[in-house]
C-alpha cells in the first residue's frame, strides 16, 4: 500500500498560525502596520490646552521618535505653535529642544512660568561640576536650599559626599519617573 506524501508547512505559516491562535481575533497582519505617519498631537484630538509644566511626549528630530519631556514654553511660529521642552533623558548637546509635535501625558497641577532653562527635581540623576579637577561626575539631587540644589556624589572619592550646587553646574542625566505633581 502506497503512503501519501507528507505535507510540509513553511516556518512563516507556522509562525502566523501560532500568533493567530495566541492572540485570537485581535491579531491582524497588515503590510501597512509598520508605516507610521505623523499623528496629530493629543492637544488637537482632545482640545486640551497645554501649559508650561505639563508632562508631554515630544518629537525629537535626531531619531524621529517621541520621548517624555516637560513643556517649558509655547511660542508662535507663524500660525503654528512651537513647543520648547526639556527631555527626561536629554542628549548632552541638546537638553532643551523646540518641536512642533507633542502629546499630553499628564497635566501639571500648577503650571510654571515659561522658561528656557533646565528644570531639576529631587531624585533626578545628574552629573555635577567638581571644581577641584573641573570635570563632571555622577550624583543625585537630594534637596534644595534657596537657589542651590543639594547633591550627593555617587563616588565622593575622599571629598564630602554632599554639596550645594547652583543649577548651571548641573546636567540632567535622567529625570525621576513622575516629575509633574
């Protein structure tokens, strides 16, 4: 008796079948799903008024990605708005950027005055200027006294572990998780 030839399934077919079984009817394969056109900001979609101090996702021109930031100011650029933001994880060369595309993440409970300078919060990871050798070293912001920030060096290397620093001697590395209160 002759046996029927065994059928072979392609690896792609098996993978698609597996995904369809795992994700059920929510699984859709589309050749256009990877193509993303710029979306209108949530501001336009929800008609919410953005204000300095709001926590937003903003478009960054270097990588064409949307990243978390705090809105510092809104400027008019012709008939469009230009948003000035400070990034949660800034590029050292561009910690503050102007962009035309933002999406609201969270409204600030109290708006801030429009500014064009870095905003710091207790808990931020920073690098701070060390006067003895004129270099920047890793530190955490642990408090604020007047116009100065109290920092704790990650490796004090024989120096006092805590020090007061003016804002111009600090560079933000990573903002705390929820900076907008």
